[in-house]
């Protein structure tokens, strides 16, 4: 089991993405660069600052997947921000990431929403990949 998020979780997620054949197909047209997924600070869960999951995906493969302070992730062309509880719901497939963006539960603070919507199947397969990571959520 890997703590979400942690460097170990990110490494396992990268492996899960790269072994997901459906993502290779669904993500083949993604050439828009890194997506940084920011987990808002929550001192009750041990997050004193916003943390970012840097996801460097390109044409159906994951080139890099790492955890960093959110301020370092500003260079990413796409930045999505949400509280820990929302990311947990995404990983557990309790909410769809594209719908959550449309509803403002996941806030796209940088990047073009139409580009994200166009790649909805790739997003779904990225979520499927999270399900292959043995995950331990904080506070449980």
C-alpha cells in the first residue's frame, strides 16, 4: 500500500499508466504537455502546503510522474486544483474527472477546458490506472 500522494505512489502510478493498453490508445493524441494536479493544503492530513502531482504524459505514455510543491508546478501548461477529499473521490471512481471540472469540483486554473473535454477517454483511462495502485488514504 502506498500513501496518497507520495513519491512511491507516483512511481507506481507511472508504471500503472504505462502498462495500461487502453490508455496507450486513448492518450495517443495528447501532445499538450504536463498536467499538474494540485492537492490543496490540509494540515489535519499532514499537508502544510499545496502539493502537486506532476504528470508528464505524451502520446499515450507517461514520461514522468512526481510529487512536488505546487508552486514548482506553475510551469505546467495544465493545472487542476482540488482538495484531498475530491482527489480521493476521483481515484475511487466516485466522481468523473471531466464532470467534476464542469461542476467546479476540480478547478482547471491553467489550460483550456475544451482540450481536456476532447480527451475525456484519456482522462478516464488515467483514472483507471489509479485503481491499479495499492492506495492508502490519509485519515483512514
